[in-house]
C-alpha cells in the first residue's frame, strides 16, 4: 500500500511540475494557452447553458476559480494513475502523462506550453522512478522530490508574476471629451450607510466573461476594422480614435446573468467615440444588414441589433472608464458600450472588428447557445440595506438600494412594501440620466420580530417592474426582490 501511494505521489508531483512549466511558458507567450486554462476554456464553451447559469448563481465571481481547480484536480487524479502504471512499466505512465497534455495541445492556439508541460512531466516521472530504484533510494527520492517541488513552485510563481506584469494597467493619455457629460451629482453614499456607491469604483465593477486569462493586447498594434455590408472597409488605430471627437457619458451596465437582487451591475463614466460616427465613415448598407457582429482579439463574437445601436442612444466604442484608460479586465484598449442592452448583446470587450451582417447569415457566440438576439434591460431594483437575513436594531433605520430603468426614460419612482402591506414611495437620490441607475431609501421604524421587505421600480412612462419571475436565460431575469430581516 505504501509503495502504491509513493508511486501515485510521483505521478502527482510530475504533473505539477509539467503544469507549472507549461504555465510559465504560456505566461511568456500566450497566457490562455496554459494547459489547464486551455482545457477549462473548452469546458466553458461546451457546458450547457443551464449548468453555466447554476454555477454563476451558486459561485458568483468565483466560478472560474472553481472550474480551474476542478480541472486541475482531474488532471492530478489521472496523474496519480500514471504514477501507479509507471511502477509496472515506465512507458505506461509516461503515455498517460503525454495523453493528458495532448488534450490542451489540440485545443490551444499555441502548442509550445503543452509540449513543454509534457516533456517536463515525463522527465520528472523518469527522474523520480530512477531515484526510487537507485541504492539508498529513499534518501535520493526525497532529494529529487524536494528539488522538483521547489522547481514547480518557482515556475508557477514566476508564471503568475509574469502574467500579472503583462496584464498590468496600461495608461494612455485620454484627451478631453468634445461632448462632456454634465457635472456628476452627489449621491446618497454618505447619508445612507450600506447603499451602493452612486458611481461604482472601477476596482469593484463586476466582470462576467468567458475568459480564464486576460488577452494581452498591445495598444500600438491594436486596430478596429469595420467590414461586411458597408460601402467601404475601414480600419482605425487607437491613435485614430483618440483623434476623433470623444463623448463622455454616465451609463449603467448590466449582465444578463444578474439574478433578481443580484450584483452583476455597475455604473461608471465612459469616454469614447460615438458608434454612429465610426459606422458613418464605413457607410452602412441598411437594405441588408440588421446586426453588428463584433469580434474580439481572440475570436469571441457578440451580436448587436443594428437598429438599436444606431437609434440615437449614446452607443460608443469606449476608451476610458471613470477618468482613466480601460483596465485590461474591462476591455483595454477599447470596448463597445450600448446603453439599455444587456452586455451579452452590446458590450464586446477587447473589440477588434465590427462586421455589418444579418442574423440569418451569422450567429454570434451567445445566439448559437439560444440566448435572445434582442435583449433590452428590464426595469429592476435592488435592496442593498439591510442585507437578507440580517439582524437590525429596533427603532428608526432605513431601507435603501438602487433601481434602474435604462433607456426607458429612467427611474421615476421606487416603492417599498413591508410585510405585504401597501406599496410606499421611497425617496430618490439625484438623477445622472435615464441610462444611469438611481439610489433610493425609505425611513423605517423597525419593530421587533421578523419582517419581509420588497421593492419595485416605476419608469418615466409609468411602466411598473413586473412581479413575474423569470430566470436569466434567455433574456434576463425578472421579478420583485423580497428579503427577510430580523429586528431585535
């Protein structure tokens, strides 16, 4: 039994060395080609939508970490089998390790990390098994295993540092907007403790995408091409865009995966070039095209309804966020922002191409997976304070949160219901425009016991947030948030 455990450990350690070596090489070349990440990305693409939505609902922003960890555990389990087989015949164990790296080699665009991982893993397994058979094998195994473990830690750590360095924030000089946003009003942040910041700090802005590793885009080499059903194909460099008249707008973005009362929403000040200014330079053939098919630097596609993107709303190719360059995780150097549409049909990050085409001719990533093609953001609201199941002190307190009715004349009214009673009008914070969320609060005299709190929004046209429950798939969740709190 002890001998089996030792050889299983050989396999696990060899795999860890291989994974670390592959990760280091990927960090130096293309981070997404790291063997474990390449397999994880394929799992994301092939996972059924209901499973994806379940994972996002259960694990939130930790879903990618759990996915990568699960892939790694699977690799290590098979590597343990490789170690056991190597005890019988080395070629068998080496074959299993090579089979493990063959999968990411087939999936990744860069073969080198997988090749290096395979060589390092097989070499480590050979070294360990040879040390086991040598005179004074126990001592030699400890020395070899210790050296390999240190090497794996060093390569893994170096890979993480290099990737972090290559994906660091790259600041570019942003010119002043030719069409600036109005002065930003002071929100309720200090008056209502626990409420969401009126402007979401960039570091706290939600991130939902399919990437396990951030694309590394060189600003000097980046370009944006507009082609397809246009009069002329045009290509813009980053300098070209920075030289054009820029607009600045306060816009709230929402992910279609946001559950009722969820956190996948953020509000920021964006700086960019009007989408229509760019499309006008290409000349749109409106007799045929009905979608903008956006492609990012790695080939991910997102489709946006052409009529919505060009109906006069402040759609843009954004270059700045909250007064600074876009962070890499939010699309550096450029991304699409279209107010009033969920991100999966409007917010292509790391964008490099916009193709004017039709839905009948080309499907984007999400439409291939049966998500909606036209997905306006639904009227919604959220309770930020008190938290669900929180215990609050009896007496005078507040119920507060945010509400949004993006590109629907904005939020006109927010109403709160306590213990199933009548809807009461909440007090609204200042408005930063119809495409931006609003803070709200209701003074409440909390009496001891358990209470249910609910909130709903009414937009500027008098439309009331629906109470009909719907899941995020295929066009966004709906329903009224209702929470339970305890009062002592």
